[in-house]
C-alpha cells in the first residue's frame, strides 16, 4: 500500500469548518497516514495568524514576564475552533492553561511561536482519533542550527514505524541544547518534507488554498495558466526568483528522496493541483516554457579591462572584495574582457556601493567601471528550452518588438533558465510580453489589474 504524508497550511486550518474539511480529506484516502499541520492562519485578509499573535505574546512576556494579556486572544480563537468542531469535551482549556504557563517558564521566542502548531496538532489528533507525535521528538538541529539529517531520519522512521496514523505539528524541532527551535516563517512546509523523507513516503501532499502553481504572477497577468507538472529543478529556479507557494527549503529533503510533491487545494480537493517531480520521473516536457518569475531592485556593476581573459585571478580578486565585505552576488555574467556583478540593491545602500567600487578598482585596476541601478531580473524557465532551437530568439524578438531594452542577459549553465535584466519600470511589461509569447493570447493580460 502506498504511503502519503500530508501537510495542511494555516489558511486550510484557519477555523473549525476548515479543520473539519481537512479531516475529511485525510480520512478519504487510506494512504494518507501522517499529517503535518500549521497553526491556524487568517480567516479573512484583515485577520491575524495565530503565529503572529504568539510573537506578540513573546514580546509581552519579554517585557513583563507574563503573557496573560496577549494570550487571551489565542485562547479565544482556539475556544471558538473547539466550539465549531463540537469538541467541548476534549479538554482544550487545560491544554491552553498549561501552554500559557510553559511560555512563561521557557522564556523563548521560538518555543512561544511553536505553540500554534503544537495546539492545533493536539486538537486535530483528537478530532481524527489519530496519535499526536511531537515534532520535538522527531526533528533535530545541530550546533550550527542546521537541520540534523543523521539524527532526525532514523528517529522519524523508528518513532512512526509502529504508528498507523499520526498528527505532527509543523514549524519546529529540537536544537542541540534540547530546546525548541523553529524554522523560518512558513516552515511547516519544511517539516512536512522532512517527515515524508523520514518515513520513505511515496508522495508528499502539500494542501494549501490555491490549486497549484501558476505560470506567472497573477497580479501581472490575469488568470495565467496553471502548471500541471514541474520538475524540482524548475521549481528551484522559479522560487529562487520570487515565485512562492512553497518554502524554498522544503524542496531539498523530498528531492533527495525522489519523492514527488503534489500541491493541492483544500477548497477544491478534486483539482489535480501541481505535481512537482524529480527529474527521473519528469519524462518529456510538453511546454517549451514552464514558468516566468522575477524580482526588482538589483544593481549591476559592469567591469571592463582589456586582456581580462588572459589575466589569471581577475574574477577571484573581484570576488574576494565581495567576500571581505560580506556581500553575496546573484549572478556574474562575463565576456572576453568584461565581467558584471549583479547584486541586490539593498546590500549596497548607505555608501556601500561607492566603497565597493573603490575596493574593486584597487584590487584589479579595471579600464572602465559602469553601474546600472534599478534593474529588475526576469527568469524564463523550462526544460523544453534546452532542446528546442530558437527559444532565445523568440524571447528577445518579443521584447524588442515591445521596445523593452535588455540591459543584461544571463543563461545559467543549467540550460533551463534565461534571465534578462531590464529597467525596474519595464518589469511588468516584460513579464506580460514573455507570457504572451510563450503561452499565447488566450489569457487576457492584466494591464487593468496593475
Ligand atoms: N505558522 C508558521 C508561520 O506562520 C509556520 C507555517 O505556517 O508554516 O510562519
């Protein structure tokens, strides 16, 4: 029998009705044996997430030693969820009392923030009649604060082996000192991926409030096509460039275990969603381009020096300057006598840019230095591009027909990604143009949405 690990996000578990819906989904398929849950999220756009309320609790606790005032809202929210589920007899009050005391006792931001997942998992386990297994006993971090694979996976396997069904809180684990530590925000995706790998699941279902990934940002193109299938590599390129449905770190554990992820919609469970597949299972790509993503606000430092190609150590010296200043670069396209550094502008504010250029001049004496600011990067990603002739010609042709000036081009060595640098002001137009070129006119562009 196949084995599925599910993760439900905060909006899928925001109130009692949603939790009942998630429980229904879980019970409908016998392969769904383990579920990782987020804390209740927003019920409407102005609503507050439980995790944000818990951070407020922590701030109160830090100041006064008590979280009594801020905890009232959390208690109220869980009490209403309990009432909506008709679970008044479950004893949530006592669990909430104990949690409030534990927050005051532990005096830790991470412990406090983790209690949303903890409380929700306790409640959902009772609703389903499944075993609650605390993530603190399954997921571990090393002394550097990194996820400790060697310790966690054997424990996950061993602890869940004899457990037919389990509910596990997302977002946290235990650090090297035995204290609760959280992942970064949205980290329940990562917990789900780790559990899926640990139990050797056949599938990781990530249940959220959208029916999968879209080929580009719906705020720029109205109703863009949905991606039915995407490879881990493509997802990595797109999420790195700003497309976010899934926490970026959630990709690695399942990818290593060759476990597919299915992004599913709790509110439209019959929709197939998007299937994220390891390359070995991906097969032939039907689309030339899978998706388009981008980000604004980069700076390009363009260096030119004749005979640069013959100068041993040129790039190393330039990169050493960046390293000494603790600045990371995003891309480094180069020509025979030219080299460009693409850096997020936020790292160069407050005089850092001028200092950096001076240091580069001192290190490598370039003939010419030029700086382009307010640059946006747009990545066009797809496995299909590698094997078909003329994709970049189409891309650049479409941009030139729209009068968009390309300031920089970078085609990564992966051959599944072409990145263009354009002025920030051309960003939306650029995304729309590329979308139209590769996905057709069928979907109206959303000039009106902007
Ligand atoms: N509840 C946490 C957050 O709001 C983690 C998660 O939902 O994945 O970031």
